[in-house]
């Protein structure tokens, strides 16, 4: 059996039909597959729980209803429990995968000696953007891997290879 990683914690009851509010950890998938179970440990047994409903509430929360947990009394037995998922197979990706929003606070090397700091991340489906402060102004840079030229996690620097004129627009 593959190893398990903590993906969240059951917070409290939500509503009257056995729904639960859960806190999500970094390991929780962005778009969970309702066919894949979450797991809890009950008396040292790993028990699968299948989600009938999953509704994200902000970045770190969600409301779920599990199959066969259809009353507040049954659901309350899960409050406080750690939710586990099977550790995804390593597909060549680093275990320490970095997400764009994790780069807020990094220095930005915008090329031609222009430096700045990533002060924000705008997460929208169509065009996610970094907000970079440079020279007293905020520049919006598309959050796209192909624009990142270098990355130094130790020094917390992201080097960008930007199309000519992009930062001159501001």
C-alpha cells in the first residue's frame, strides 16, 4: 500500500445533513477526484471516505459530505480527525514543488538591471499575474513558467525573461 500524507483536518459540522467544514493542507489536490477516497484513521485502521459533495470555500477550506455519513451525529464523530490521501506517485516532479503564490516575497530580477519584489499574486483562471513592485510602481507580469528564466529558492530570487517593452507599459 502506498504511503499516506495529511491533506486536511475536519473542523466542524456544517448544516444539518451531515456536511462538514474542513481545513485543507498543501497536499490536498486543487481539484479533487470524487472517485478517489480520503482516509481517516480510526483505532489504527485506515478507513476510506468517499466524497459525495465537495465545495471549496476560499483557498484553505471546503465543505464536504461523505457517502454514508448522512446525519449530524455520524458526521460529528469525524470532527477533529486528520484527513489523509495516498501519496501521489512521483512523476519526476520534485517533492518540493513550488506554486506561483509561494513566490510572493521573492526578489524579482526583471532583466536589464531592473530589480523588484513580488508583492502579490492574482489567481484568476484566464491570466494569473504576479504583482511586482519596482521603482515605486506596481507592474503586472503574467504568471507563466515560460517567462521565468531562473529560480533560486535559497536566495529567494526569481529571474524573468520578459518580452521587450512589457514593463515599459506602466
